[in-house]
């Protein structure tokens, strides 16, 4: 400790002697310039530049935020560094439609008007789910297919009072029983033809009523002929000749139908018909 103090004292003494010794002018000028240059700031090494601390986002994850260059603030759609405006908060319920007017969030309105920002209340449908309704611009009313501005009151709908199994139709003046005659002079529809035949008995309509089915179209003899009845078993092929049902034959002979060709070959033996009977299969046309 003692030797260090002596060394510092000697260094100060020698420095004072050096400054007290007169120097020539050129040397003085050089020393003064050197001192001025040393007063200027030295070039800073980039590795040792003191960096500014990063902005830390202290907002919650569900709160939108933004950086203004001076820090992280609440998000605003206005580009201003001085004072970001707070976000509009939607205080309406989830089932109530709303919209933003630029000055806040208000109830939804389909009128775009800057002079009257107050939106008009929405039309509320008070009709039951099974009652058709429509909007006429002044509110929701019962549905009507007539578009008339002078008479906005919709006419009542035609109500079908017929049972589900009775066919009906609308004449424009109401719902009446169904009729296939389109006449304005006689709006009363004629009664429908009622089928009184059993489900297993074929029937047809002649225009004057429903009668038993017949393939002959004759007005003089409306009595239909009886249908041909197939008395053959299900495993016996049959055909109709016009006079009745007989055994099937590939020859058009009404007097004596020939019996069908019977295949007597085994299932694993190929066979063919030559017109006179069934023979072993051959690819020669002879």
C-alpha cells in the first residue's frame, strides 16, 4: 500500500514538470490538435451497442393489441400514435342482431342513413310456425298471393275442410270437391265415379261409370266379356290364342299345338335346338 502511494506521487510530479517545460510552437500546435481529436467521440463497435428493451405485451390473450412504436397498446382501427381509441364493445345478446355505425355498436337496421343513425326495430313474426306469413314493408302479416299496394290487407287463405281421402281442388273462390270438367257456368263438380269392384277383379272406366275390364271398345255391347282364365300349372308354359289359354307352342297353329321340345341332356352337356328337337351342341351350321 505504501509503495503504491509513492509511485502515484512521483507520477504526478513528473507530469507537472513535463507541462511546465516550455515547448516550441510546432510541437504545441501538434499537441493541441491531438487533444482536440481525442475530445471527439470514438467509433462504437456494433457488438457493444446498447440495445433498447423490447416491448412486452401485457394484455390478455383475448384482448386485441397493437404496437405504436412507443409500446404495445389496445388495438384500434384508427392510425394515430397519440391516443389509440378503445375498441367498440358489443353489449347485445347473441340472439339480437347488431351492427357497427363507426360511433359504436347498435341494433341492426337495413337502412343506411347518416342523419338518422338510430336503427328502426326489426319486424317480429308473431304468427305460429304452421301459419304462413310475409312482410309487406310495414310489418309481418298473413301470407297472401295478391300483390296490391292499395289494399295491403291480405285476404284469408282458403281452408281445405275435406277429409284426406277425398280429392279436392281450388276454384279461386274456395276449395271444392275435385272435378275434371273446367266450366265457369257450372262450378258445382260432378261426383266422382266410385269403384265398387273387389281388389282382385279388374275394372275400367267407360266415362259413364266403372265397369268390369274388357279389351273390346264397343258402346253397343257394354257388357264386358269374361277374361281368359289360365288353368295350367305354374311349371307348364302356356299362351293365349285369342280364344283361350292353351299350352305354349312355337308354331302358330290353333288346331293342334305341338308339345314343347324337352331337353334330355345332362346339365354339364351343352345342347342346342335345331327346330326339330334338342340335340348336342355343334358350332357347324349344317
